[in-house]
C-alpha cells in the first residue's frame, strides 16, 4: 500500500497523472492513491484544511498536491505553502504546467501534443479571437483530439475527447517523454523509487 496520497483539482488531472505514471514509471496507481478537491482551493474548505487531507495526515500518508498555477505562479505557491504552514501540515506541491510558470494542465498538454502543425493552427486561431471572452484553453485540447481521433473513438460514454476518457499513453497524440515534463518527472520520481505500489 502507498504511503502517500495525491490531491488534485479534479478527475481529469487524475487521468493524466495515472497515465503518465504508468507510461513513464511502469506503475498502475489504484484509485486509493488519489483524492480530488473540486478546485485549486478545495484543500481549504470553509477556511479549514480539507477533512480528507487531515485524514491522510493522521494516516501518516505523504500529502502530495498537484494544482494549477493559473495566472500567478508565485502567488499560488506562496498561498498554498502559507495555508499548510500555518496548520503545520507538511506537503509536497507541484503547480502545473511546469512548477515555475503561470498556467495550467491545458498549457502542459498543448506543449506535449504530438501534432505540432495542428497546435500551431489553434495558436493562430486564438490570436485571431483574443479580444473575445472564450474558454480557449479547455476547448483547444478538446478540438485537438476531435481533429486527431478516428470517428469510432468519439462516441457515447467512452468519447476519448472528454477529460475523463482520455488516453495520454497514445504516442501519436501525446509525448509523455517530452523535455517539458522533466520537472514533473523529477517531482514524482522519489515517490516511485521509495514506494512499491
């Protein structure tokens, strides 16, 4: 059994992390290794540390937080570290996309997408519509998969364009060995060197 628990903003993060760990480290993580918070600030429900995080601390599990940096990496890093520091709860924190820049998991996915010509098309489109209020980051990855997936993978409950059904291990679509993922690899490596799941 693992002596850590990974807390993420949502289930789509779990899908990516699980696929990455399986592909790169050869380890299939069980559901018991994850908990979702609902948002980046879900770890502090009503101003108090989430009961599930407190339970992990009581269980002597290492608390791993993987969240989006969003618009200000330093501000997010400081806020999360301060919140846990004030409660004397040790954590290990990684902020998407690369633990040093503003952004999110969608930015990471854009960088590791294999079809660069297609990604460049989306970049041009986003520059064209930059004056409009559109959810470009989330729609970019959906549209990328809509363009590269065969029709039989875009149907019903197993539609591979949807966050919860994606398969990041498909090398034709994602490069999980991309150098951009090196900070993420370095962050996760100690968990899988020290732990046998």
